[in-house]
């Protein structure tokens, strides 16, 4: 079986960690193709290499020089190579990189150099070929991944190579200019390589031993999730479980390739398996996990006979679209419609403008807003199989003395989302976790 491994920024933070990564790769002959991130933070207060490279770009734009920020980048990579005692001329590579930064004058190119340099070093450490994502990961003119071309180029580049290292996070457009993924970049790159290689397993290595059933910063010692479906991952990641970005799974999801989350610093831990529908077996649990996020605003609209007014929702959505606003959820009733929107999109007077335009567009009987709302999602395939799940959820919230501001449940019965005041978020999360996990193994 071919395994594709992606290692995150913490795993690549320094020479000691990179050596640990190399040992993990060499310990399993099936670990064939490796995707790496730029070096992350080594300690609290440290600066990620990618952030330094963004600062480098700003220096070039303002002053025409790479400045102190790039010197810090160079020092970081020189330190890594020195720590590894690696016969690799990193100073020459850095000198050429600085020239390219000044020539390209591109924010995406600058940001991509952390992954590029990290992958060059890892390839040298493993003594395997380096594959530049610029040559094999292709975007169209609109900045969207050209999947067909990318998979074809990657498959050809990997052919005949026992092992290889591919840089993550970026690719190039039809003109050869570097383009970066917007979110979860290196995770997406890893999934793309896994699909192109026809992998039997995509291992995503990070600094945690998989998904927890709830946020360990809020719920003490939550249980680990040993396996989940792609759909459960999508729901939990979207709602704030940040181990793996929800959008990064689509290349492997389309090819039914399982994902395994592993801990670089505890490789003996089993991790969490994320399985396609064809391979997923119901675990017997009512709830797989609980996740949530704070700081939302709810726009509540009420109008009699709304259900008979053709195009009502379309007119409201047109207002949001003109302002470039996306919504998280849209609970509705026969005469009511609500939009749950991240507070960040409604700052600096935007909320008032949106509400005024909605009033003009649909003349509601009532329009009001609730701010500082937290959303909590209870996720699991088992909820549709167990009678009384909703009753247990709301009983637990009531016992905690919390008032529910909003309820939303999808027709798939995979999740139930409740809205509470920000101030009640932690208390609600603990109460719901205790209800569903206090007696589960």
C-alpha cells in the first residue's frame, strides 16, 4: 500500500523535529511521498516563517529590499541545516531565493518560499528527489485548482520514484506565476498528492494525537475520537475543531482514500481515522463529537404570509451578496427567516446598512438582531438511530441554566446546532459533553 504523509508546521519547526519526521518516514516502507509545511513556531512568542515572508514582501513593496524579516528567515533555515549537520548548501539556495523575491515582487511567491525551502531540506535529509509544486500543481486563470491537469502532472512526476518530497501550499497559474491555496493549503496539497499517487492511506501528521470529542481547552480530558466519517469531519471542522481543515479532504474524498491523523511527537499513538462512506462502520455511539464557535450575529426577519411571497428569500440574499457577506446558517419558519453571520463581516456600520437595505427590499413586519451568539454543534451518525437524542441535548442545556437562542438541524440528522449567548458558551459545552460522554467508553 502507498502512504502519502503530510507534516505540519510544528513538525518542521527545527532540526530536531525534522530529524524526528525523517525517522517516522523511514520506519515504514509504505510511506512513499511526503508533503511538508513551512516551519512553524518553536515556542510561545516565536514567529512562523510564513509570517516573516509576508513581512518580507511588504518590505520589498515599500522599500525595494527584503530587509530584516528575510534575514530572520535565512537565519532560521541556516540554523536548521546546521542542527541537522546536513551537507546542503542552504546559503546558496537562500541567495537565489532572495533574488527571486526581488524579481517576482509577488505576495503569493513570497509566502510559498517557506514550504519550498522546507521541502528542499527534507528531500536532502532523506536523500530523495524534490518535486516543486510550481511544476505540478496547476491553477486556472480564476485561481481555481485545475484538478485534471494537476493529477496528470503529479502522477507522471511521481512515477518510478520510491520516495519523493513535494512542497505544499502552492502551485502555479497558466503563466507560471505562483498561486497559493487560500485555506488549509498544505493539507490540500497532501490530499492532492495522495489522490495522484493512488494512495491507500493519507497520513496527516500534526502535534495532536487526533480529534478529541470536544475542545480540551474547555472540557478537561475529553475522550479521543478513534474513527469518524468524512461527513462528521466536515461538520466538526467547520464548527471549530481545527485539527484538519474541512475543505482539505475533497481530493481524497472523491477517491475514497482514508485519512489518518497522527502525532509527530507521539507516533505510537493510534490517532484518528477518517473514513469514506464505503469504509465507514457505525461505531454505536450516539454522538461522535461536539464543537463550537463564538461571535455570531443573528438577523431575524418576520413577515406575515412570507411563504406565499415569491422571491422573498432571494431579495434578502441579494442584499447580503451585494455586501460580500456569507452566512453560516439560515433557520426558517412559515413567517420567519434568520441569518447567522460571523460578527467580523458586520463591523464598521455594515450591520446597520444591511438591515436598512433588507427593510427596503422586503418591508418586513419585524426585523431585529442578536449579537454575541455562540454556536454549538452536536455531531454524529448515531443521532438518527437513537430515540430521544434531542431531548437529552436540551435537558442538559436546561440543567445548566442556559437559554437557547436558536436551534438548527439538517435533514440528514447528522447534527443539531444550538445558539446560546457567548457568555454561556463554555458552560453549555461542558454540560452537553457530560450528557453524551460521561458514560461512554
